[in-house]
C-alpha cells in the first residue's frame, strides 16, 4: 500500500513523483496486480490523471473529515515500461 506521495517543493517539476508511480506500477504489474487504487484530495486529481489514473469520483472514505476522490490505474501491458 502506498499511503502518501510527497516531493519537497524544491524538487517538484522534475518528474520524481511520476517516476515513483511508474516504478510502483511496474512492480505491482510483475506481482500480478491488474489495477491500483488510491484516494486523494480534489487538488491532486489532475496530477494523478497526468500519471494515467482515472477519477472514479467521490470515495466512500471520510478519513480525517475530508472529501476524497477515488482514482484507479489499470496495469495493462501496453502501459507498463
């Protein structure tokens, strides 16, 4: 489980978060997973969409009293490097 993904402000914009997600996706694909799911706050939806995640709308989670979006990433052969 990937609980959080943070990149220090001075290192943002270099593709580090994308690389972490791609490496995680490749590992999970090798482990036989078909998809990855995550929840994120609305302001992060666009970032995860750039990484290939699809927004499934508001999640059932009410963790921390926040509204979360559920995102899914399909681990298809053509999408994994």
